[in-house]
C-alpha cells in the first residue's frame, strides 16, 4: 500500500526527542536517573481539587465552551485577590484545554495569516513559533518592538509576553510591560501575556518573603484600566499540580473574546465540566498553592548552590520552576556532563538561538530525587 504524500503541517521534529541518547546515558547510573529536563509536576494533586473533580463526575451533558458562570466568576475573583486586577469582566474569561493548545492555536483563532508577524521573546518556549507557523504567519524573536526593522514592525499583529519567563525566569515589571503594551497598541497589535508561573516568584517577587507579586498584563498600572487588545493566559498545572487535568484559561479583551469563543465552539475545543469544577475550587483555595510553593522553594534552595558548585552560573531565574544556567561551553557538552551523573537537563538550544550555551534545570523532581541530584553534583566537585 502506497503512502500518500503532500499531507501534514510540515512542523519541525519535536525537540525533546533529541535528548534520547543522553537519557540513555543517565539511566545507566546505578542509583537511577534524575530527570530535571521537563517541568512536569510530581507531587500529589491536592485532595480538595480531587474531591471537586469527583463530585462533578456525573456530567452526561455537553459542557460549555465559554465556561460555567461560576468558574468565570472564580477567575475574576482570583485576579482581584492574587493578581491586583480588580473588576475583571467574567464574560471576558474562557477556559482552555491547558495553556499549550492555546499558545499553539491562538494566532490562527485571531485570524492571523501570511504576511502577519507574531513577536515572541528572544529566549522562549518553542510553541510560540509553532503557533505562528500553524497560522501561516511569521514568528520574530524580540523583547521590544524597538528591536525590529520598520518593515517588520509595521506587520506586527500579535506580541507574546512570557513573564515569568520559561526557561529564563525573567520577570517584567509593570513599567516594562506598560511600555510594550503602549508600543503594540499604537499599531493595533494584540498583546498576549503567558503568565503561568506568576505564583512562583522568588526574591523580590516572593510576597511570602517581603517581595511583591508578579504583575499581570491586565494590572491597571500596565493596562491603564482598559483591557482592549490585551489577554492574559494562565494555567493551574504548576501552582496546583493539575497538568494531568489540562486546566487553564484566557481572559482579557471583551470585544475580541466572543469571536474566540465562537471559533472554539465550532472546533470543539471544550474543557470537560468536571475539570471546570476542579478549576473553580482550586482558584478559591490559596492554602494548597502556598504549600506547594514552599516545597519548590526548599528544592530550589538545595539545588541552586549544588549547580553553582558544579561550575555553572545561574542567570535570572527570579521566578518559575527552573534554573537557567551556563557553564560557558557548548550546550550539549553540559548536557552530557550532567547525563554522566545520571541527571537529565533541558538544552537551552530548544529555546532559540539565544539559548545556546545554556541548560534549564527543573525543580519538579521529588524530594528524594532532588536530594540525589544534589549529592551527585556536590560529589563531582
């Protein structure tokens, strides 16, 4: 039987596949592998959320694409309580099947296409580029529109912000966000801020230690109290260990939201009702968020000095679940050195040309595996 040709989106190979030989090396370690390459939560989903999911399990009817009124009101209340964004319109909220599908499909759902430019951070999660490619638009790496040539800048229709950033952990303050928003609005471009790590600030961005909360693009200091041409994307995967639930949401411009909802209705992009209920309960319970952040803080405080003792310099990393580090050598040489210790790390090359020479280490290993990594790194000095 012949294989049909000419089909498919012709997307690049999934980058994490290239880690396979280094995983095999790490797996040969007699004490087992420590995987710090992917930020997937490993701690239990809080029981309050599991109970909410179970209580909503009898769901024979179709859920709503727009989300239940109760969920949307919970999102608005969470923004007021945790993100400094009062008076958010619940009608301008929509749940999504995790945040990654949103990143991948949003340029297309916004109607972008050939000739349009999507700006993404210089060091960034690769799905921003994939989303532009799916829409047929052009992805351009820049942290400010001032970096673009006039012929490119005039074609910008959408700007991705990622603060706190993955993989760098960079946080953009309100003034920096406002400047970018003002630039984009001046030419009618949409700004979408991926804020999935906002509850995981460290140092000056850690309210529990005297810092300030990470600002949202919808913060009045940034938006001027007007959410037009602005969206905030958020996921509960990290703060609530809900990666397996695919629980996220988008909120922002009330004039653009109805079109997105309508398109997602046609495409069947709907969050299951039990997951919507789990999200609602999760957003109303801050105790489990604080407890989980304390676990990550402890792991970070153990791993950071061990990585530095191993000869790496940690840059930025002021928020999020990663350490962004360099040994001043080729990325893959660093990846191999870690693999020989039975530790798998994420290559910085996955995040754009500016990631060469860097690796990303996740804090999402269990306490036992993190202790093993610390011991191995300390013993290798």
